[in-house]
């Protein structure tokens, strides 16, 4: 079935590349490219300005996209602010909301740098929530910390980008609210894999990126409960976010437009909607992705000297591992030369690597277009790399 | 551009690296070079000797003997060790003046930066730069 899906992605048409780095960015289906091209070739105009027909058409498509994306994650349309991506969404909340209301932010040890550094930039103290041996958040410790620190701000990833752990978000949100805390969920790795309903979760903020879910780069969104958004000051100033401007004072539009200064990434917003629509039609194949992940894990476990970092079952989208005695970068280079594209290194999550006492891992990350054949080729390539890197020739003549 | 032993070594290495039809054979050769790298004494694995900008850790140690500079290195990754061994073969046992006479553009023939995937920073360029920094420091002392 996934071979059929592969055909939707022009990237795979002209090469034999095995792409297992979708947690970094996914490939894009033709329909996304078509919709973006349609904007540029048929109704390219700026949005929310002027009176002409083209501008109207562009604005309508733009706002329809907002509506679709919002509904896709269970939000109301006016609760969805476009950003460059998850990173900008978190920076925005840190700067326009948390900085003036909180002194500390509670994070898990699993977080990506984009859920660490924005808080530090605003001078906020970071309190780290400990993990158990399988890299799950210790819920008792979590509750204890929040009980001692009510009315705090919490920011946690939905799915770990480096170990695939799915955090029990609903529970975490529930506990946070029990102690009158507010909570942001980093949904960067969740959007492509899980059905998200921000209302059902009762998240205060939820941040996503399009490009990890078959959409274009440079576009993402922040969901925020309307009352919270309304209480926030603008992040940036510029065109199309004001009601009145004079040299003395300006007044601002209501959310979400208040937070969208300047011309937006119009084609990307339209492409974002197309990507989610595409994803929606494939929802039923999500199970196959889980099957593939289990298949890959089984195959990896068959390799000698394999080191996996979690035995948890609540895992999705990616697997991280090392081969004992071999540097992850060496494996990454040799796989790349065999047309297997995956990521090695710290995956922008240095704190968790430090906790595990490693410099990095080799990460396979999956999307709907991956097949068992991809996994088989990868395992073969890993075996070849291990062979080259561990055979003991001790041939000194090479060095002269 | 002055021709000296260094540029000859670069030419010879470029020829050697070009021999391989199969890319994996080329890597096997580089890995062998890495294995053959002289063990670097732990005491030289210092922050000063650490090469900035590499995805794996690389230490480059230099010492002078009878007017010539010698380089020793280590890395936690094998392919990078092979690369640094190539640089050592080129630059070790030459005077700082001989090193500084060589334009780094000559190294482009070796296509070294294609061997490791470049991160945000170019590790190879940093290694080469470190060798030249050592050479300049040595030259300034004279």
C-alpha cells in the first residue's frame, strides 16, 4: 500500500533514495506543490489589503486554509495564529505571554532545543521534570512538582523527536490544570502521526509545523485558547495587524490577525491546508506506519551490538539507536553513501543525550511513504557499514 | 604557486583517492587510514586542541622538532580519523614556512569535504585552519 503512496511524492520518482529522515522534514506530495503553484500562477496577490478581486480570492483561500487547519486540530478558526513553525510559535508564547506572567517554566528532559532556548532567551528559569528508565515522564514527580509550584507554566512535547516517546498529554494537561498551571504542547512530531483535538486535550497552547506533516517549510501555527490570545500583546508590529496607527499610538486587531504582522507566507499557508487534506485521506494507513515501526525495531534488535534506549511501547514515528563501539556519524556517512538518508547526532536534544551519557544516536524516522523494503535495504546497509567499521585488519601499510 | 614536497603529497593522495570506482571501497580505504592513525596521548585531548565545528570530536596536537612541525590527532569517529590522517600525511614533518607557502585551494583536488557530511559548520575547513594557525604561531616565533 505504501508503494502506492510513494507515487504521490514526486521526490521519489527519479531516484532510489530511502528516505528515513521525515522527523526532520517530510517529502511533499504533488498536490501540495500544485496548490502552491496554483496560487502563484492564478491568483497571486497580497491578502487582507485592497479591494481588487485577486486580493479577495487570495484572502479567501488564505482564511479558508486557516479554517481547515484549525478544524483539523479541533480548534476554532480565530484561535489559530500562523507562525514560521513550532519554533516561532514557542518563541512567541515565551515573549508575548510567559515572560510577563511567570518566572519559571517546567519542561521534561526529553525536550527539543526549540522548547528550551526560547524560555532561556526570555530570562525564565527552567525546572526539569525527570524521566523514568524508559524515558517516560515520571507522573508522580510531575504532580509533586506542580503541587509545590501551583500557577506555573509547563511546556512539554507531545511526541519526542529523538526517541519517539508519546507523552500522556491529556493526563499531563489535566494535572497541570488541577494546580492552576497553564500548559503548552509542542506538537511538531505529533501532527503527521496522531489525531489531535486541542479541545478534547484541553491544551492552553499547541504548536505545530507544516513541513513535518507533508506541507511546505516556513509555515506552522500556534493554537491558543481565545481568552489567552486576547490577553497577549503583539509579538511583532507591522502591516495588517492594526486598527489605527498614528505617530503617538497604535491600536491592534483582535487575534489571530493581531499576531500576523506583515505579508504572510500565503502560498505556504495554502500548501499547509493541502498537506493536511492529503493526510486526512490517508488516515486509515496510520496503522501501517505503526506496523512498519515495529518491523524496523524487530530487525534492528537482530543486529549484534545494538543499543536501544527505550523499551516503551508508547512510541511513534522514530527509533533511535547506537551500535556499541561504533560512532554514529560513521554509520550515518556510510548509509548516506548507500542512498539511505537518516539523521545521526544529537537531534537538537542535547540534554537528553547528556543524561544518557551519549553524544548522539542514529535515528530512523518514518512517514506514510516508507515501506518494508526501505527497512530491509537500511538493515543491509547498516550491516555493511558495521562490517567496514569493525573488521580488524590492523593494516598499518595504509598509513605509510 | 611554489611547488614543494607538500604539494607533491597532495597530488599523490588525490591520485590514490581517485583510484576507487566503488565509493564504498574508497571509504574502506579512508577507514583503514583512520585505524592506522598514531594513538594520541590522552593528555593532549585538551580543549585547546579540540577542533571546533566538527560533528564528532577531533583533537589536533602539534609539536616542533628540529625546525619541523609534527601533527598528531584523534577522533571518536573513524572516518574523520581517516581524514585527519590524510591531512597529517600532507602537513606533518614540514617547516611552518613550507606549510604556509601552500595555498589551501590545492586541497580542493582531494574533495575532502565531500567525504563527511557537512553540518552547519565545515569540520574539514576547521581542521585545515587549525594546522595553518599552528604554522603561523610557529612562524611568528622565529
